[in-house]
């Protein structure tokens, strides 16, 4: 039988059971604890300074929609003094991304934030639809993931922001910990639980929802009646991540604290020093100037493979050898524009290129 | 061949099964014999299979410092001079382990190679014990298997069998014999689970029935995950104390590569990331609470940790070993993290055999981030401080703003009355407080008895009392 009153305020009727704590609480208390926990995460990690220009990676999905709403709420409530922007990447997936971007455009108006949309086609000359028609569904997530990461940094550079925040939640991080262990990706394992990552040549990137359960994000969006797009990507999901995701959901069903317990585990260990020494040093891509652990960054390798009809050049050793055997890249090859961090304060591109939010009523 | 789509429209929909071997069906080691087994795409004949597995077994049995020995013979003999306790459960891994240990410590005539002077062929004078922990009294309706175990072990005449029982964890008489404090052992305590500080209630009567205390402990734990983990911990600690009592310097467990990967993922999913290295190798000092005795370090080694379940099965099959099987306990495996992980990893091993070894290899490359400050009162493993603070920081459990209403390391530190919580590692604390989504609220009378070693390992209580005792003659009357 449900308790008569909320476990936190002891007054109102509880309407949900928090997956994170198991407590039965009312709606207002849920909003309060959810928002305050995100604020605690931000303030304890000292993610921002007053005056920072912050881009919110917005896909139109539940995580980024709730993130935009909560960031706006906290910025006003706690006087963070941030300039918030929405930054969307258009991968060029007909029937999926075009629809979700409509949601982002509505969010832009609802939250009065400037929006910048950068497309794969604009940056790389290829849409995901074109890539899938070239390579099939197998490995398409590799292209999309690598291209999106760079696109976010490049979009942020054009907005001249100091910081990108993404809607990665606790479930995503726990899943990544498991996945990196299973596939032996020790470099990523070492950094996947960090709340904030920044290389010398990249824009600071943070995850304010690091400790927020996906289920609670959905609950928050549901009770706040937020406008978000909920369809899964039409291209097949990453099979390997899919394995880890199904397993994690089973663990969560058995014991909801498993998600946060995995993150605690990931924070408790680190890569041994002697192993770190064997890892490749970070450098910049000779072709596009983006961070890379090889002469060419992954995006340039993938793009060259696509352009030269050897799509698996960046996927398998066999493809890599085939690309090397076919000689040096021709001068006419399409290349990614050279990446430069914004030099100083103020936008690096004319603000007209950014779709301004209409003034509030 | 399986399909996850429409092969007529999508050529990638067909997922063709990979060939089980890479190049040839001949043995890749001797290159002469026809292969008899495929191990992760490598083909071996029967003789080379035994040679390879034995090599892996010996290498894992060595102490890390032994591997640095300049003389390989010294290194080989070093492991054989240590008295050992072999944990035996009746399962595949421990059955193969017993056989391999018997062949390693007491080589049969047919295995002697390298001449009389080779350390491997010298007769060892060390004692090797076997220990089985019977669990039939943990739940009702489980058959006592001690006679089956005794029968299975009788062929190993050089190894001495000891049988312990899970309820020994709650038996003060057993502990007075095995614990360094002897008859000065502190009686078991009990705690309340309805308060997240896990406050102590009262000491348990020494005459109380260990079986009923064991059952009450297990039935009070809030999730099947916690029950499974508690049993595993009790077996491990009983083995450690038994090894100490028998003056063994090492405990040898039959954890295969598959089991190690299961243990690693399961431990990580239960918050045990700090103890990842202990899953494959650990050193345990028994006498941290005993000021009079010299510290005795017991190392726990898992010499099958590079050998997968498939190789163990082949070893057992070709050596004609009888597998009794592990006891099936009435725990809903689909509702426990350990059970789910086992199902997941064994499924992975069928389709992606290299993933299982990748898990173990990846975890071998990490170390704890912080220094351990104490040892967990329940699992006896090292843990850093701050676990409770971390838990309190990431989730708000009270609106009062009153610090005392949330359990933290700081507000309970040094205050024994506050409860067991600060003496626990993150994973053990979670076992007591994390509920399943279907759990009902803990009711009023929820005191649960604790295993005897918990009150005797709880650093603060023991150290205060025994510290005062050790300096008593210098203290003036107040």
C-alpha cells in the first residue's frame, strides 16, 4: 500500500517512486530534488564562471530538451550569469532528424535562446542518408558518432562559446563504462566518468546530467509537459552498445541503484600509469587541425575513404591498407575546413548566421 | 546463419557465422597433429592443449615477485613450497583446479620431466588442504552434499579435506577456534535496516542458534543481489580464516577466465570498482585486530584466471573428472546482478569469445584512484573513505537541510553509536540499503544479526577497547 504522504515534505500525496532513491515523493518535491541535484553537480564541479557563453547540444530528444529547460531555470534561479545557446547538428537523416529539428526550433522560441544548426552536408559534404546509401547500415554509427563530435566543436567555435553541455545522463555513462570494459577501450574508460573534458585544442565539454537517471529525465519531461521528439534513429543502432544497453536495463530492473553504482565504480578506478605511458600522445590533424592521435584525425580518414570509394578505410585494417595502397590523396579531395578555437571574446562568426530567438512576449 | 532484418533488401541483414578457426585444422603448436580443440580461433591437439593450459596454470600460480626471479627453476619451485588451501565448491572450475593442483604439487610418475634435479620433480613437503563450505542450512529444502564432496575428493590422497558450514559465520564457538582473538572474541552484533546509518541494536546471545541467525540475515537482506553477494563473501571469509588457522600462506580458488569476467562485471555493477584488482589477486592480513600476533598475510590466487570455461570443460572431459556441480540456491537469478551478469557473459562467450578475455585484460589495467583508509567490516577488503559522502552528495534524501538526517562519513566518524555504515565499503553498504524496484518498506522490527567477524573487524570498536587494554597500566584512575 502506498504511503499516505510524500517521503520528503510529509504533506502532499506521493505520485512517483524515485528510481534513484526508492523514495515515494510528490510532484513538487520531485521537481525540487531533480533540479537541485543538477545544480549541486554543476556547483561542486565548478563547471561555469559568470559571463560564460554556453552551448547546449540540442537534438530535440528528451535529454537535451530537459537540459535546455533546466539550464535556463537554474541560470535564472541561481544567477549563474551564463549566455545560453542551442546548438544542433543536422546529420541529414530524412524522416528523423528533420522532424526532431522542428522540435528544437520550437524549443528555441519556448526558451528564448539563440539557435545554431550546423549540417553534415555543410561541413563534410555528405549527409547520413548519402553515407548509408554508400556503406549500408553496418558501421554507419561510427561515421555518425565521429562526425557529430567534430561538428559540435566546430558549431561551438562558430558561436564562440566557452563551453558545450550535453544531455548525457547517468544511464549513458554507466553504459559507456560497461562498453569500454567489454571492448577493451582503456583510453575512453579512463575519461568516460569525468564530468568535464577539455583538451588543449578543444572546447570544454560537460555533462550536468551525469548523476540523473534517464527514467527521472523522462518523468521530469512528462510532468513538466515539455515538448520533445521521441523517435529512435531510423538507422540500425550500434550493435555493441545495444548489448550493453539491454544488459544495463536488466541490471536496473534487478536493482535500480546499479546505474549509479557503476558510475561510482568508474570513478573509483583509474588507468595504471605504465598503461597510460603506452597510449598515443594527442596531436592535431595535419589536414583539418582537429585533435587527433594520428597524423590524420578519424573524421578526415573516414571522409577520405568515402570520397575515394574505400568506405571502410577508417573502419578496418584491411580498408586502411587498401587506402594506403591506392596512393596519396589527390589535391582535389574534399576536405573538412581547418579547425580553429575562437580566439577571444565575442562571436567568431557574424551573429546573423545564428537564428535568433524571437523576443519574449 | 541468423538474420536481424530483411536480406532481400539489406545485404547487411545476414550475420554470417565466423569460421571457428583461422587458418588450418592442424595444431598450431606442434604443427604435426590434427587439432582436437579450438580455443579462441586457435587449434590445438590434445597433448599441446594440456601443455598450454598447464603453462597458463603455473604462470598464474606464481607470485608476481616470483616472475622476477632470475632462475626459472627457483620461480617454479617457489610456488610449490607454500602451504595452500584449495577452495572447492564441486563446480567445474574448482574440480579442474583440484586436479591441476594435485598434478602440480605431487607430480605423478608419467608427468616427470627434466631430470631428478628439476625442482618440479622434487617431492614437496608442504601441506595442501582442500576446504568445502556446505550451504545446505542457508535455506530450507537443500540437500547436504558433504558425503558427495568427500567421495569426490577421496582420490586426492595427498590433499586433506576440511568441511566448513555457512552457519559457521555466526557460530562463536567456531570463531573462537579460528579467530586470532580466540575466546576473547566479541559476540556478534545486530543492526537495524530501517535506518540508513545501520545502527547497532544488541549483541547476540552466544547460545543463539547459528543456523537461525544465518537464515535471518539472508532473509532480511533487501535484494537477491545482496543475498547472493553475502553468501559469496561469507564463503570467502570462512576460507581465509580457515587458511589462517591451518597456517596456509595462500588460498587457491578455481576462478576461470569466464568466472573472473563475470565477477569483475558483477562487482563493478554493484559499486565495487575500488576492489577490481582484488577480484584476480588479493593479499589479506588476518591479524589487523590482534595486537599480539605477528601479521600473517595470506594471498588469494586464481591460477585458472587465464583459462576459459571451454578449456576447463575440455580438461575435465579428457581427464575424466566427475563434476558434482555447484549447489543451486533458491535465489531468483533473473533478479540478481550476479545471475544476470553470468547469463550475459556466458552468452557473450558463445558469440564473442574474445570479449570475455577483453574484460579481464581491461580490468587488469586499472588501479584504485584513492588510497585505502581501512578495511570493510563485512567483506574484509580495503576501501577508501568518502563512500557515504558521495552517496549523500549525488541524491537528496531529505528536505530538512539538517545534515544529521542524511548518512555521511563525516557525521558518523568516530561515533560508534551511529552505526555500522561508516565501517563498510560502498558495495557492502549498498547491499544493506539498496532496494529493488519491487521492495516493500522495511518494517519496524528489522534487526538483523551480523556474521561474527563483523563486530571483531569493525576497526573503531575494537581499536578503542583493545587500545585502552594495551595501555591500561599507564592510565590513572579518573
